[in-house]
C-alpha cells in the first residue's frame, strides 16, 4: 500500500471511528447502564470515555512515530517494542477472526431489517460479497462510502439529540440517588455503570487500518483516534442525558429503543417511523467502518505470512480481503456465526490489555522507539495511561471470562443484534465457549506461524531487523 494510494484524509478516519463506536447500539443508549447507575448514568458514560482515552493514548503514541506509516497497527507496536514477532503475531492473531465474525453478524442483522422476500442468509452473503467487491476496488471507494454512511448516521443522531433536548425535564434527575443502593454505594454504582458503558468502546482502534491509506498518517491517525473517541464519548453522554431527561428513570424499563423513544417525543412523531431507517443506516455504517480492521490487520501479518501482504493494482490487500470475507461468508453459510462471536470480546480485550502494558513499558523497554514518536507523554504519565487502560480492560476481560457470551456481547454496540435464535447458542459458560474457542484459534495460529516460517525459508524471504523502524 504505497504512498501513491494515500487518497484518504482526516474526515475518512473519523468516519471509521464514529461508525465503529456508534454502531447499531447507539439508538438504544443508555440501555443496561441506567439500571446500575440510575440518574447518574450520563456521568458513567463520561467516566467510560476517560477510560477509553487511556487506551487510545497508547495507540496514538505509536501511530505518531515511524510505525504509523503502515497498516499493521498493533502487530508492529508489539513486535517492535518487545523485539519479538511471536508476541505481536499471537496477540493480534485473533483480531481478523473477531471482526470477520462481527461482519457476519451485522450482515445477518441487516438482512433481518430489510425483510426482503429472499432467504436472509442469501441477503447476508450478498451484502458481504458487495463489501468485498468495494474493498477490492480500492481504499478510496470504501473510504468515501464510509464517510457518507457514518456522517449521515452521526447527523441523524445529532438531529434526534437536539429534538430530545428540547423536551428534557430537569426534574427527572431529582433525586440523583433515588434508591437505597444508589444512596449507600454511589461510587460503586457509578463505577459499575461506567464499566458496562466502557464495553461500548470496544472496537475503537478500527481506524488504525487506514495507516497505509491516509495522507500524513503520523499526524492524521492520532488526531482521528483521540478526537473521535472524545467526540463519540461526549455524544453518547449527551444521548444518555437527553434520554433520561425525557423518559423518567423509573420508566426506562418500558422503553423499547430508549434514545429514539425520547427523540420521537421531541419531534412529535411515532418512534417506529425512526427506528428501522436509523438501524439500517447504523448497520451499514458499522459494516463499512469495521471492515477496515480485519483486512488491514491480516495484511499487516503479511510480514510473517508473505502472501497476505499482496495488493492489487488499486492498492487493496486482495488476498487478506478474500480471506476475511471468505471466513465471514463461511460462518453465515454453515450457520456458525455464534462460534466466531465466542471469540469477539475476549480476543479484543486480550489485545487491549497487552497493548496497554506495552504502552506503559515503551520508554523503558525501547527508548529509541519512544523518542521517535512525535506525540508522547512523559514516561511517567504514559505509564499511568497504559496501566490504567490495561487495568480497566482486564476488568472487562474478567467479565468476559465469567459471564455468558450473550451477556457480554449485549454490553457492546452490537448487543441489539442478539435477539431470538441468534442469542440462543451464545448462552453457554465461558469455559464451554469463549475459552476453548480462543485456545483453538491460537493453536491454529501456531500452525500458521510454523508453516509460514518454513515457507519463508523455502522461497528465500528475509525479514527486516526488529530494530529497524
């Protein structure tokens, strides 16, 4: 992905962040958080935003340096910091499968929303095939479509928020602590709510895949990440505020799509007139935004598995794209999307924990790389951010390894897609679902890693020194 193909800019990168973080679940805000934090829910979203920013700082630091020119993202960050390709490969290996499963899930959900007179799996496969064709046509095509969809959905949300704001009733927040539990344990209740809200930021790093496509990536991507996460955090806080300001906290349980229900009151229209168009637009935006992460991550692993790095004449990683969408399509075709979903939250959270720890260790473990980064906090402050981010995601990981996958996925922005038959196979203990799936996928990674080593030796591929940035 040479510099000649750098046709994207800051707005395109911001579109990936917003599309990935708002997703389908934005219209359901503040569902699940308000039951823990009560009227303090908007503050919980602000606290969650701060936690997400702690992780974002690490990515922004690495992207502002010599590693920020390539789309391999966390693989490069980890392998160059620790000077070990194995550390980078096995930590990042689950990520392409995670996003492939999410693409399959969203394609199936879109098919249900459209309710066409065709088998839903057929519609989902057509959606995935169309998205693959767009990726093969080049990054500029996908980038422009993503900007249109994410921008349109963000505008849609802002209009609804403004409408709801006009009918907010301040007394809905009085008293702020209406139950004995909230009064006796206000900090703990707020913390629990913030932890659930933090699940909504899973996928924040999706725009890292644009490193090989955007102009001036060392400046563009740190701004997109920090600005995008902050902007989305403030937006979901506003959405939580107006929703609770219109619908009394005690009556939130009766709201089907809380944020839309609140906005419909301000617009004086039926909520049903807004829900389906909003969900279709949100799903399309999320599909395009999330498709960058697996294709570019897998192409980045082409350093270890050379065929994955191949690009076509449009600058698209064609082999990696075919593998990702082939995997997503296979999950749909054999009705095994739920197996991929077992991997989603644990796979990404393990990556976030390791990346946070690597961020904290960077100035000590690899001072040369640290000094080469344009955006860098002091070593002590960087360590605070890295350790805070790793600690918070470790708490989320603990939830993912102790609760049913359907519960954990329900906390994320894809939660609303898990209804009826889709959710049933996910009601399993983690030791019967998430853990064996993660172990099995990493075992496959070992086989790929060893086979790739033999392949490189056979064709005479030499790897660049890990000390070269």
